[in-house]
């Protein structure tokens, strides 16, 4: 008989998973759980038992001794509980202590051997499992991890978008790159997708806005780290919030609907959408004309033995675009991305002419 899908259904939105980054002591785990319970905003309790840390001298989790604490959380609060697994022995330990849901962390999703080992350890077991995106912005790797679990027979799977590491990123701890999450939603509309603002932000002050953005992008839920004494947490101290702050955060979230089936609401938008479509058509025509000229320039460069990249010209284009962006309500970051994408395609087209 197929098990009723319970924990990750889309009926309730947002599904909220909360709890400390790491289980530290029985008292901390239980106190956090009781205070989260009191907020009435949390559905599932999380705590990291084994912590995949970047540097070896950080706290690497309490290990198996923490699993009975989670079992106690279940008994005392009724929360289903979830913990991160990174290898077969973690899976076995979690099953032994009746952990309800497993999650695979970003540093594990990145490694197909590790995901396969977890999938193999789960053959014949039907437990819900959440798969965080890999640390690198590779959607196939994320989807591939999920497919490995599906092949092992896991019925209930969800994704967690926790951002992507990026050299030089300062604002976020992990860049959200929302487009990757949206592409995940487009390709796997059958799977719930949660957002983890804690690991995206790496700090408290922007958690609310990132969580809200996820709600406005129609995510199904949120995983947020919460600690009774955030500043003194043994891991990820800067991004954790108290249960009460978390409760307020969820209360203050604006929950909107997509109303895709409500014809009158949709038809009001038709006029503006027609304008957008028209502008998109024009943009594509302009781009096609621009590439045509780029190819003519490519031929000229080839005939005159000139390099494709003319550094001074490219610097001028960047400067000009940045200046123009200012008066047009376009962010400099977007303009640079946009003009760089066009430039990249021009280079490819010229390169093709060089090879002919
Ligand atoms: C975590 O949830 O505490 C964690 C380690 O997350 P991630 O795998 O996203 O880094
Ligand atoms: Mn963490």
C-alpha cells in the first residue's frame, strides 16, 4: 500500500522547518523545540547531527548521541524531526532512531558517489527526503541527485534552495541565483521546493526579505535556523534567530496566491502582457541585427589579422552602458550581466567566422 503523503504536501503553505544549525546538548535541542512549538508557526523540527564544515577545526556535530534528543523532541512536542545525512552510516543511524525525514546537504548533493551511497542505503525504505541544491550552480547535479533517490524507490522528495557559493560574494553568504530555483520548479512541478534563507543570507538582517521573496516566487516552504542563544551557537551563529523572532517572521510574511486559474484577474493583465511581448519581439530583432553587424566586424578583423577582443572598445562599452543605466532605472549589476551576455555571444559568432 502506498503511504499517505504527509510531511511535504503542498496543502499548507508555507511548510516551515525550523531548529538549530547543530544539536549541541539535549537541553538546547529540547528548549528550542518547545519554544518553536509555542510559536505555532513551525511544522517540522530540524537539527544538524553531523556537520559538514569547511575547515577542520570547526565544531563537526555531536554525532549519534544527538539522535535520542531528536526522538525526545518528537515525543514531547509531536514535531516530525529531520536531520542531515551524508553517508550510509548516517542513514542507518537515523532510521534506528526513527528520524522522520532526512535531508541531503549542499556539500553532499555535489558528489554523485555520496548521493548514490545514500540512495543504496535507502533501498526498500520509504522515508521523505529533502535535497539541498549543490554548492555550485549546477541544476543537473541537483536534479540528478533527486533522480538517484527516485530510482531507489523513494516516494516523497522535495528540493531546498540554499544558494550557491561564489567567489567574491559579499552581500549574501551564498548567492541565491533565483533563476536556477525557478528552472527547478519549471522542470519538476511535481516536487515541493523550499527555500533556506539562513544559508543564503548568512546574517539575520535580510532573512525576512529573502524568505518573503521566496514566498512571492511561489515556493512551498522555508527551512530556517533557530537557536535559543543565537550569538553563542556552535555553528552558523550569525544567521540564527530565536524561536520568537522566527515566529514573528513567519507571522509577518505576506502570503499571496498565483491565481493562475482566476480568469478575471488574469485578463486584466493581458493588455500589459501584450506590450511586454511586443517589446520582447523588438529586443530579439534588435539583437539579431546587432549580431549581424558583429559578424561583419568579425570578417574585417579576420582579414586584417586583428584580435577578436579589442580591450579598449570593450572598456568603452562597459563605461557607456553603466552611465546609461543610471538614468533608466536599471541596476548596474543587471546592465553588466546583460551587456556581457551580448558581448559573449558576439565573441562566439566572430570566433566562428575566424574558423571558417
Ligand atoms: C545546514 O542546513 O545546517 C547545512 C549544513 O546546510 P547546507 O548543506 O545548505 O550548507
Ligand atoms: Mn547551518
